[in-house]
C-alpha cells in the first residue's frame, strides 16, 4: 500500500482567534437576518399602509367593468338573490345574472306583487289577491291558491311559506310546505286576538312570530305571539309557546333574523327576542327621534331617525346587532328613497345620488350616476358594486 507523506503540517489556530472568528461570523449572519427582517417589515408596512388607505378612502368616481342592456316594463322591481338579480312585476318574475341571462322565469297576472326571500327560497304573491308562487334556485316549486285575500307573506329557507289572509271579519295564518300542501292554520278573531299587523317565519320553518294590534280602554296595545310548529310546540295550547303584551305601543313589524333571533320594531325602537325553541326578550334599543325607515341585515336591524346631532344632519342611520348594541351611526343629508345593508355595507340612494358606508362607518362612495337608479348592491370583489338602472345593469369599480 502506498505511503502518504505530508508535505507540511497545518498548525491549529490559536483559541482566541477561533473565538473572534466565530463572533464575527455570528454578527455577520445576525446582521443579514436583521436586514432581511427590516426589509420585510418595510414591505409589510407599505402594503398595510396602502390597504388602510384604500380601506378608508372615500371615492367619488367609478369605472364600468361590465354592462348589459335590458328592456323591462316600467313597474319592474328588483331584489338581490345569492349574487343574482330577481326581477318581478305584474306580469311575471325572473332570476337573471349581470348579463341579463335568465336562470328561470315565471309568468303570472298580479295587481300588486309582494316578495320575500330567505337564502335560496323565494315567494311572490298578489297583495289582496289569491295567488302565491314559491321558487328556489331550480325555479318554480309550487303555486298556492287561497280563498281569502293575501295580506302578507313570509318564507323559510326550506320553502315553508306563511300567508296572512284576511277579510272584513277575521284573519287566518296558514303555513304551506314546498309542495303547496297546507301544514297548519290559525284563526285570528279580531275581538279575541286583535288585528294581525305583521308575520315572520324563522329560517328553519319551525317558529312564527305575529304582532297583533289590540285596542283596549281607548289604548292601542301590541301583543307579540310566538308559535312553534315543531315537537316543542305540540306541548302548548294552539302551539303558542310565548307571548307578551306591550301597552300603549304599536309594533308594526316583526322580522326573524335566522332561526333563533327575532326583531320587533316599534314606533320607539326595536326589541330583540332569542330562543331556539321558545323565544324570550333579550334586549331592546330605544330611539329618541321619529323613525323614518327600517331595514334589515342578516343579524342586524337598521333604523333611520331624524337628525339630532350637533352636525344638524337631516337624518341619522343607526344599525343594531342582535344584542341590542348600536354598532353603526351615520349622519346624512341625502334625500334617499331607499336604504339597505348589502354585503356588510350601508347603501343609501335615490334616483341619481348615492352614499355607501362600510360596516365600520367609513364613507366609501358619495356621488351621482348617469341614469335612473332602480337598485344597488355590493358585488364580489373590493370596491365593486352592481347598479341596476331602468334600462341596463352595470358592474362598477370605485376609483
């Protein structure tokens, strides 16, 4: 075997030099890491700053990103429906996309169509008439014909439909399943229960809230009654699981927010009830000014009252959560015709003007549109909105 001969010996470095070398190497790597962290921090700071700027910026202009012409009748009304648009009039109803392409449509003959939507379910009925049509994403599911005139409609997410029917002597509340079969009915005699003002069925189709007007000793009182048509309700007389009388108070509107929270809007504010099976009063919010408008979100209630603040604005819009806490207050002088919550945004508009506020209360847009506005709702994407004009539909991006 060959013998390896070392040409020279490499002496070991002194111990102190080795320590100095390791210290310099550590400082070098630490410096590189710190520079990288500083760079990343600067980039993130810039991105965050740009995001906050865009989030809090108020826009006065927009660009049209998509547009489709329409030729609807003069009395056509519109509603949001799972990213689509419902168009309904005296002659029929259709579900269309932004390009005005129909997913389904149905003709009918109604004098005054009224509409209710809950998730995928839709009901349209003829106010003071005898016909109601129930739809889901696939189109028409059933047609309901009544003997008494229809006063109100309410639908659950499964398509269970509640109809308030009445004539000069009495009222009936009837429930129908998705196939149009009558599930149950309740008779409302004016001398016993009072005059039903408003009905609302929970999204699970089990509970029904009714507000009755009762006149006693010259005072107008309201009675809230909650029915349960599930197993729990079978243990109660007439399936009434809860009720409450509010003296000298009128409650013209009740509205279920999901399957367990119900809002009762009075002339003085809003009362929140909660209960999976048996609703109980949980919170209340009172208003000082006169209530001009009422609107609803998925789990919130909005009220517009006369302005009372130091800015002397014409109106104030207040939004309350299900706990009765005011989560948004905005003052406005806009002479609005419509106000709504869409995708978390608060939208006020009339035929030509609009104000849009974020859920945090930031004024997102203020300005005018080129044409008569019929409806506005939030689109998919940042700063994108759908504008329904009288003759076209546009998707816009604020800029």
